C-alpha cells in the first residue's frame, strides 16, 4: 500500500506532556522496567567501512503489520488484543532515483546490505508527515522502518492517548527484531537487504523521546543500537534510567540531537539536559528561530539542512565513511539559520 493511501494528517502537537515535564522530573520512583530484547554482541572495535553504494537510490515502499503477541493494547470499548504495529518501510530500490516512492519496488540487493534506521513519529501524527525526510534517508542508502504507534497516532480509536508513551520503546525494539528476521527470510521481500550490525534509532518529539530511551535508558536499552538521531525530543518524564555510558555497555551510541531555538513544545533546555549528560561523540544541531515540527516536515531551508546533517551523521557512524563528520560540520553551520555544536 503506498504511503499516500494512509489518511491525511491533522497536526496536533504533544504540548500537554511536555508542559508537565518539569514537575514530573522531581517525582520519586521509576516506571517498571520493560522486557529487555535479547542481548547482542558488544559494539565491535571497528566495523569495516560500508562498500561504496550508488546513492542516490530509487526508493521503494512497503507497508507491513508487525504483531507482538507478548504484549496487548486496549482501545476504548474494545477487549484487549495483541499489540500491532503497522510499519511503513522505505528502502533502496532498483531504478532511477526520483522524488517519488515506488510501492513494492524491487530492492537493490546487489548494492547492499544497508544499515537499518527505525523512526518514531510524534504525538497525534503518523509517519506520513515526515515522508520527505525518511525518503531522503532511504535515497542515501538506508532501510527506514517507521511504525505507527497504536495509541499515540492521530487515528487511534477514541483519540490519541499519550499515556502509552512508555510502551513505545519496546515497540521500536520489536520492529528491529522483526526487520532482522525479515533479512534472513529467503522468501521475503527484505532478504539480504539489511546489515544487522548497523542499526540506528531516530524520532521526532514523542518519537524522539522513544528513540532516546531505546538508545540510552537502562529500562529500555537495546544493545543492537549503534547510533541515535533525536529530533526535538527529551527524556520520557518521570521514568529515569538515563545513565548513558553507564547504561550497561562500555560505550554509548554516538548521538545527534536537533532542536529549534523557538520551539515552545519541546523547549531547547529539554534537549540541552540530555545532550550535556551524554558522553562523546555527540552533536547538537540548533535551528535558529525554528519551531517544533516544521524543520522535519516542510519548512525550508531547515528541512534540507536536517536531511544533509542527519545523512552525514549516519554515513559517518553507521557506514564508517571517513568524511561524515566533515560533511556534518559543513552542512550544519549556516549563517543565521543553523549551528552545529560537537564534542568528539
């Protein structure tokens, strides 16, 4: 099913939860730990550079439904049911690169395998509004899987429910697992397309909170994650557990955080708090005068800057391209528009 077939969006941002963040931060106690995914090998001392790929690629698109029978979800007026994640997957495909995603296109396996990026959307939206950014990542040589969170998306029965946020980190880990399983399914569309050693999590707003937890929170930590891209996100309020380098592994994943300086939904100090706590390597892209969601959907030149900086970051830390950091710095420092802070 092409992404355009998903329903149109009514953008309503997650101000209520973020307005409570300061108060929740002083609460005593933590959420119960989520079931941890199976342990993965420790971060290799060095993953060889990814073979040169023929980017930009054509972009294929498939929509699948992933069911997690180990967990349930309950919608208003309905009995509990297994938790299902409708997931939009973009991937490098055979053919000439264009601005149009091709439903069911043939994957470009000879150019792979490709790193995997799991993306989390914000509150009261779906991945649809981020289509341009996610397609840019796929065009650059990444398999991008974007689940629709069952209760936070705009079409959730009974309306979006932000109290489900603490269940979303486990959703991301389930999608990682299913995508890696699909990679070894000889009869499947994604066989041989994904490099399971190169996994990143990313997200915007509540999806950024989700990705941050998967990468760095000891309650939700997924040791398969090798890099994190947090777009106007924050620590999940009241949960705790963000120990970063002390979160059960010898080295935290490299971090790229982005933040609009005029964002009133996720104020800059929320990003600054986790950025300061994280160890190097870490980068903070500040979008001067930008708000909460436009830089990741349709606001120019900010969206173009975000595309270039995030791709350079992923190229450097997932593909091992030696010029990744240099490209980040060049793309992230634009007079009067953006600045890139780095600690390597």
